[in-house]
């Protein structure tokens, strides 16, 4: 039975849980997990926590949760990034005023510096004694690459791969040689589809900087065994030619990159197979395997591109997918070479937040942030209602201000000396106090302080006290301008009672509508 360790954001373990369901993956195109915990004694989990299986590469960081309701019962699944997913969420970019991010030194030191650069040195501990040394190795084409792809490419240039392991409450990041396992896929044991690639590109023309007759051009050739050099051995009908466009490369870079990309094209073929844990025991992403068919004598080498681990009813199973290796650069090829995938035009789809694309199907998830936005809409509606109350208060204050002005005028007149006012002016002022020729306040506006008049419907006055309710004319019904939000418990469209055009918004507890017309 596989036990899962639950740890907080500082990698401090809080519990070991066995009653879980897990779907976890790492590799070229999938680096995430979904974890469901069915243990009443499990601690209260928060976003930013971690999980792992001791002694293995299985684990990751919890970033959100998915709630499913069926038959009145709710289930919470925690979703997040596998260790490789955390690397894939970071981008390696050149330093300021530099063309490329360039690294040098021993591989373990390079990894430590990169982890610190992307802010993951507090999560991963480099644990390797590998003595391989790189000098001025550049992350290029693309210059901006996710850290997982970038590190896989860097290590692949040395025949190495990443190796994750949870041990001693640490997430160890190791560097190990890529292993090539022969006799792993045997037609007598496993069904598979293998295709040799005798028509791989064997002549690659590299095109560098400058234009027309001044453009840098290099030629590299592969022989029948896949060895790359600048000597051509396959000619005539045996030549398969393509171009590699690297328009900003100088001569040295163009030579090294063209040679490297032609080497990558010498894969020898492809394999379509999913390995069980029994067959692929000990394999990890970027390891190589050899598929052999005893009857035809076909042997094809392929690379592990994905590892999938599942836990169900306490049983852990793992499968592996194999295919082409990770490309060290997004080469721009053209020519007569063939591809196992579809070529030519098409539509490029990019998944945004809460969306995923799988097999041509777009899936949407409602995350907690989406629910928070609904909650904010409801709070906005409450603020709108409070705004009406504030307007009523302002009306009362305007009337009070008008009274204070009249009192101040009377006080000034009473204290005025005879030399400051004429007899006629004093007589007029006295008549105001007696009620004759009473003073009339100017109409109040946004710029003028003056009198206000109640409408008798939405604003009324009883015994000199002004009161108001949210209303719209004699009907007394509320009037909501476009953009306002209303909530009820009946689910009835507000247009029935208040008119206008409304649309229903997502809501957790009540029915929420927004006026749109």
C-alpha cells in the first residue's frame, strides 16, 4: 500500500495518508496531478502544501481544488503541479543586455544557480556528484524557454537526465546518465508499433545571418549509420535534404547548431507503445529503450517521454509512454523530410486559466478564483444599496445647511450697526423675520447650495422629517440602471418585476442577476 506524505509550504510533514486516489504525470506534455483524500483524520490542507511518496519521484505542490457534487454528496480533489510542472512554470530568460542566457561550470553547480535564479532553491536540493563540465552553454532558439525543457535539453547534450527523489523530508534533484535499456520491448512480450526511419534527413543546409549572396551557409551530412560530419556519403536517390533557418546566427553558432539538429534527426525510427510498470521498472523520462521484433529482426530505439502514476484502492500502478526525444531547439526545417504527425496548416490552440486542451477537446474548470469573482459581484450589489442610503443622507444635510444659512443671515442683521445698513434694508430684513416677503432659497444643484423639494413618492416629508425609499415613480418598484446586480431566492428573472433585460450570473447561495439592457 502506497502512503502519501502531506507537508506544509515549508516542506514540514504533517501526516502520512494511505486512503487516497491519485492521478500524477510528468513528461513532455503533462506535468500535473489530481489527489483525492478519503481519510477523516487527514489534516486540513491549504493551497501551497506539498505531497510526496517517500523514496520516489512522485510528488508535487497543491495549487487549487476541484469540488464535484453528485447525488447530494460532494468530493474535493486537490490539483497541482508535479515536481517537473513546477519547473515548467518558470521561464529561463537572458540577463539584461545579453543575447542569450549562458552557463558554465560543473552540472550540479549550474543546476543550483538556475534553481536560485527561478526561486525554487528552497524547494529542491541538488544532490549529485556528477563531474561533467559545460563551457559557455547557451539556451537559444528559443531564447526564452521553460526551465523544465531547458534543463532537459542542457542535460541531454551531456547524455544526462534529471532524477527526482523525496527523501528525509527533502526533494532531491539529481543528475544521472541516460540509460539505454535493450530488450525492454520484445514482440513476444508486448504489443507495439515500430517504424524504422531509413528516409530521415541526411543532408541539412544551415542558413545563418546576412542576406542573399552574403548569407552564411553550411552543409552537414549523415552517413548510413547516422554519423554526422561535413563529408557526404549518401548521394543521388539516397540523399534526403532539408534546410535549417537560423537567420541571426554567426558562423560558429550556425555550424554547431546545424550539426546538432541533424544529429537529432537520426532517430532511427519511432515506437508507439505504453509500458506497464512491470516492463518499464526503473525507467524515467528521457531514458532510452530498444524495441525488437524477433520475426522481422527490426530494432528501433525510442525515448521515454511521459510517466503516469495512479493510486486506486491502495494499489500503485505506473505506465510509460515512449516517442521522440525532447528537442534542444525549435528548429525551423523545410525540405522533403517526413513527419509522423500531421503537416501543413491547422489551428493553434492555447489554453488559458481554467481551460485545458486534450485530444482536440477543450475542458473548463471553475476554480476558487472564479467563485471569488461571483462573491465580489454580490458585494458590489450591497455597496449599491448602501449608496442609495448615502444619497438620502445628503438630501437631509442639504436642508439642514439651508436652515443654517438663514439663521446666519439673521444673526448678521441683528448685530449690524445703523451705519452699515439703510433704514429700508433693515425694514426688508425685519419683514423676512415676520413672514412677509419671505426669503426664497435658490434651487439646489451640484454646484449651488439651495432648497430641495420632495417628490412625495420615493422621497417624502412628514412633520418636516425627510425619508426615502428606492423607487421608480408611483409604482414604488425599484429602478436598477444598466450594470447593477440584484439577488433573490426565487430564481425569478428581475425583468418580471422591474423591467429591463437581465442575465443570470454564477452564484453559490442565491440567484444573482445583472441588468444588461
